[in-house]
């Protein structure tokens, strides 16, 4: 493939990026969570290019991104509960796993052959404009090599995927910095991946919710045990320096750390910084190095931060 093309966010540039996608190519674009690796979700060849560019296992399904609720309704059966949640949290960083409509027109590989589909309506204006220009839902996993650190900046997308995809839309507006929460509404509500919408916010609307984020068989994106990983070994819950380890602190009590997710202990700031700091720590650690992360409370978005760290620390596998 020739050099990856760089797009701005003017109307003409968005249309040019959408034209590539309508022609079956893959274009990375920013959302409010992380950069996505987008392709027309109806085009089997385009979806194959996503899997090839990422090196993604074929049993790991993709999220489709829509530009409005009506587009979501054409792809899946939305129950009254789904409509209620959509009215509250969409557009935004929440993905719903829903029963797929038989006439959705999605490429089979989008759902890894399953009968359910993961749908998100992003709040990013750039993402919305691009989806509308494509004219069909856009399948978009995170824009990184499979299992590696997700990208929240144009430069990181280019480093991992330059020459592997047709284009990248440049607009560093990934305000949340963590992927979406995935909530299954196939049966009782269950959280399949913790993310930028905290469990507490969902439970305020729905009551107590179960979670199944590390199942034996992958049912939704983001459930691989080893994921979001740097080259260095990751360790969790270290609250003091050890040896030559690169220590990433959290909160004002983290003295002597080389890097910090948030010096004030702000959870939202820590989430925004997680992948950027992980990349910086990886560069400092070098080949064979170790990154030790300080403890982050398991409340609110801290659940999602701990989820990503746990997967980054897991034995490397597909």
C-alpha cells in the first residue's frame, strides 16, 4: 500500500476520507474515546482490511458506529430499555450489544458470525460528520495493532499503522482517553467491558448490573485477556519505587515517580492520560523493561483504568 494519506477536518477533507471508505478502504479517525480504525460496515473486503491492518483475531467482533438513533434502529432490535439508555447516554462513550436485524446489511465478519451487534453513537462531531458522509454505519475498532496500546493522538496512530491503511483524519480530540463501556442488552443488562461511562451511572438508571468482562469465549470487542499492552512488562498496585522499574504514580502521595497518571488523583485526568503515559513509560523502560503502576481506586472510571492495566499485565496471547 502507498503512504497513508493525512486528512484534515474541513468539509472537503472529510468528504475525501469518506470517499476512500465508500471505495472499500480503511481510514483512522478520532472519536471522543480513542482513535478508531474505520471502514464501511457493509463491505466484506473493507472489513477484511481492518482485520489485516490490525492483525486482529477473526473471532474478535467489531463495534459499528452510527450517526443517529435511526441508523442504529436499522441495524438492531432496540428494546424499550435500549431506547431508554440510548436517550440518556447517546451520543456518547457507551456501546450497546443488541440483537442484530436480519436485514441489517452488515458484513458477516463485523459480528464474527454472531447474531448480536455492538453499536455506538459517538459524540465526536468529527466522527459523526464522517459517518454521515459515508452514508452507512462505520465499523471501527481502536486504531492500533492488535493487543497494543490504543491511540489517542494522530502521531501514535501514524507510528503503528502508517502504510497499512489508506488514511488518517487528524484531530486530537479524544477527550475521554479510554474506550467505550460495552453493555449487553441481550437478556438482562450485563457490562461486558468497563469504559468511559462508569458502572454507577448505568446503575442509577437501571439498578444493579452484573459484569462479565473476561469470559471464556469472546462475545464482544475488548474482552481478550491480553490487550492494550506495551512492549515492557506491566505490573500493578506498586506504591513505591523498586529497582530500575519505571514507576507511574497516581495522586499526590506518589513521590519519586518518573511519570504520573494524575498528580492530584483526578480519575478523569488519569483516564485521559493512561495510554499516552503508558507509551511514554514504554519508551523509558526499553526492551525487557518493567512498568509499575500505582494503585488506582476501583470506583467510577477507575474500574476501566484497572481493567486496561490488568489486560496489559496479562500473559501475552491472542
